[in-house]
């Protein structure tokens, strides 16, 4: 998995200069500069120029800069891709990806830049493995609002109707070693609800959460970061395992539990994530 953290991934309208300016000072790990849902049809064309200008100006620090284009079935997608040729950003996010062919259609139009997929349709869920396996694919973003519409399911606090879809995408992402970011929480003033959904996403294995408002940043950043207890345990597991190896043993015991090599891999990932977060926060 990449070392870069993706705890908080904030949507910012690509058409609004004030929002783009404000984003430069927000404590998010990544920004999705949106040319799709957050931009009205009459602003679509101008939004491209506004966003490309903001990207060229820079000032976004070490945050991951992801641009979401309009859907491939719209009149704006080709123009979005053309406008982004040579622009300074980190990844291009494709809406409503249903198959690897959708990814290839974009790959054929823009070289080099990593591609991400919005996973928000039944076809996308069923084809998650082939989408993740595309050689240009670098990350999944769950589009839970669109997915709920397509599934015709009800919104529930436990997200039971979506669990199969979420887990299918996680399985595919982990199989290919790409990023997986959870969907948005719509009630941006409901801190307890957001915290609970972040904890659920973290427990499932997501790298972070997409957010619709800066007020959600602190909760997501905390939920998807290793806790002090997790860091302490990781350090003690590594130390105990190293000591056991020095004595010719293959396992160690920490807090009454067996520690094997697989636990050390997880412990090392925990410490690497904590270090990456510290580096990013120190650079903002």
C-alpha cells in the first residue's frame, strides 16, 4: 500500500475560486477537485479553466490532488480530459465506472497520470476485481449516494444494504494493492453519526473517508489514524519479535497473545502510516 495517508478526502467544487483558495489551508490529506456533481451545467466549461489555473498556482502542499471529471456518457468528459493534459495534479477520478473498459477509455485519452474510479453502480460492484486490476488503476472512491439510488435501498445507520458492495470493492482494492476510500456522510452537522460511520469504515479496512464539508475533517483524521495504543502495541510487538528471533524463536508473546511474522507486517504498516501522517501534517 502507498505510504501517503488518505484519512480525509475533501470534495471541492472546481468552479469556485473562493473554495479553491480556502482548500489550500485545510487539514485534509487529499482533495477531490470536482468538475462533476458540484458544478452546474452552465459552469462546466469555465470550471475547467478555473481549476487548471488554481492547480498551476499551487499552494496545496503535499495533499493528494485528485480531479473528478464528468461522466464518460456526458458531453463534457472529453473536454475535461483535454483541459487536464499537462496540468499539475496527482490522479484523475472517473465517475460511474462499470468495467475495465471505462478505465481504458480514459487511459487512451490521457497518458501517465494515475486513474481512480468512482465505485457507485451495480455493474461496478460486480466488476470491481477487473477494474482494480487495470494497470492504470490506483484508487477506489465509494459513491454511496449514487449506489443507494441504483440499489433502491434505504439509508440506515449500519449501512446494512451496502455492506456487500463495500466489501466487494475492498476485496478488489486489497487484492491489487490500491487505495480504497469510503463514501460521504451527508449530515455534515451530525458529528456523532459521522464518527460512527468513520469507525465502521476504519474497522472494515478503508484508508479514509470522502467528505463534503471542512467541519468533518477532524473526525475523519482521528478515526483513520493509528491510535496511541495501536502505535504502542506495534512498537512492543516488533521489539518482542526481534528479541524472540535473536533467541532462535519463531514467535513472541505480547499481552498474553502470540505474535507471529504476519502481526509484525501489520505493526510495521501501523508505524509507517503514523510516520506518513506526521510528515504530511508537518508540511501543511
